[in-house]
C-alpha cells in the first residue's frame, strides 16, 4: 500500500489502518521527512507549535515540501480559515473536522481517489505560462544555465548572482543558485542558508567516495532550513526568502583555510544532472581562480557565461588577460557586465574589453547595510537594472513603469550617514 498515516491521534490512525492494512504509520512530525509513499494522511494534531499561527506556518512549509517531493497530501483539520487561505494559495487535499467528528467516508473517498491516480512527474507545476490558452507554451522550457565570473574576488559577482536568483524565484521560477567557492563562500552569510549535510562540500565528499548520491538531497531552501534549524537571529531573514529559491553552496562550517579540491568528473557529474531537476534557471557563482577544478567545466557548460568587471583600471587589465585566455582555450564568448563604473569610463572599458556591456550596475551605497540584514538585493536603482534584464530575457512581464536610463545619469556617492542597525551577521555567527 502506497500510504503513510500520521494524524497524531492513535484511535484515528487505527481506523485508517484497518481500512488500509498495508499502510505505513509514523508518530512524530519529524518523521514526515522520511515519507516515501504516494499519499500521506495527517492532521493538525501532529503539528508542533506554541500557537495556531506557528502551526499554520509549519503546515504551509510541509505542504510545500510534499509538493516538491511529489507526495499527495490529505490533511485533517478543524480550522476552516486554514483551509480557505491555503486553497487560495493552490494547495488541495483538505478534509474538515467538525465538532470533533471525522467524516470517515469522505476521508476514505479522498484517499482512494489519490491512490488510484498514476504518479505524475512534478514538472507540470513548474511550467510558467504567459497564456494558458496557448498549447505551445505548455511545452516545458529547458533549464537555462548562467555562469558568472570575475578575474578576482570583490567585483560584485556574488551580490549580482544572489540578487538575480532572488528576483527569479520571486517571479515564480524554480531557481537554483550554485556557489563553488569554498574559500570565499558567500551564500551562508548573505542569505543565511547553511546546513552541514545539505551543502556542496558534503555533496563533493560523497560523490567522490563512490556513494552515487542524489544531487537533490544536498539542495537547501528556506522550507528545509526552517524545519531543521532554530537560529533565532536569522529566522525572519530566511522566512523572507522566496519559496522557489534553492541553493547548493558551502556551509558555514567549512574553514576558509581548508581549501577543497574538486575532481573534474565530480564537477561534470553535477552539471550533467542539472537538467533533470526541473529548474527554470541555474545561476552559478564561478571561482575567480582559473585553475579551480570547477571554473573551466562550468564556463564551458553554461548557456551564457558572464564576466563582471568594475571601474578600477588594474581590474580591467587583469580581466582582459583572463577573458582572452579563457575564450581562446575553452572556445567560448563572455557577455560583459559592468559594475560601479562612472558614465565617462563605460565606453573606454567596453573598448578595452572589445565588448558592449549587457547592462551596467549602478553604485549602491546601501549594499553594505543590507548585507548586515541578510538582504542581498540592492536598492531601487540596482534592482531596476536587474528587473529590466530579466524582462528582456523573458522571465518577467514587461515592466509598466518608465525605466530609468542609468547611463545618462551621473553616479553620485551618498554622503548621508546611515542609521546604525542591528548586526544580524553577528547573531548568525553566534547561533551557528
């Protein structure tokens, strides 16, 4: 029988088990993580939480988890407002409990209907349609892989990649962010997402040990993090992340001086499996070191490889050398992105690089303050540039607001003092 019973009420569990004798029974909420059946029947009595608000939040997290794992959920609850709210968000499978009476006939009919349905691939729910009446749009688009590289750290690649990933996920696109760099890791400190088991170092270790692991078991998102971690210092920041954002990144447990090496076969195995995970876009933060095991393989695999350069002259020169070498050796062509470059210098950098820039990121004096609050997204101008780019790429609807033309505007450095805010990075380190 492809059914798990987990209502949290022994008498009800027994009633359901009598109807479905080959079912699996679990008794705690934590055991839901191990569910491997087609259908799970459970109830609000199983949920942990000090009040109904906390329980409802946990319910939504579990429903999102079941949807991702392609598990059908039958949920019993006496709270009609929960059912109404969650149905509006697209969740189904609710059976109401009225005056402590469980409608067994309705419950069994619901379970029977789900058990008779063939197991379907989860990808249809991950296809985003501009016009539901157009049958051609129903064909799932292939996963796009974007790689971002700079000749040395500090030119803004990590901030750019994380900002793009958050915007894509906010728009409803299932997005994966990969960070290969274990020396200058950014994701665990910028987004707050870190787990010692769901991280890139554990994936590489297990893959190179010949364990043949599943890549999806090492991905981390906010739902999984909130279920397994209690770091109060960053909980609100993680809760604010979009549901469709996943990361494969170093954990905050790895030491910068313990440099990890990556076998080329492991990197290629990772990249080869990306198309099987039903992501709309995969964004990869590529290490600056050309000799890093992941750099060349990632740039070759990417559908588009971007190089980021700022306005410093020395950075422009070493970037030009690196780009010329990589493009010749790997037979690829970079797309140029400029970051924090004065208007007057744009044409000179483009001429020196021999490329027109795809877009220019403005100076943003709020980034430092935002990073302390685990908010990688830049201010209004920075964000507007990214939204325009994603609109041009077809991932966002046309922005109705008038776009600002940053190249025609002098970039001014703000001198206004920023009011001090609580340093949540310190809280994160203390709780980790």
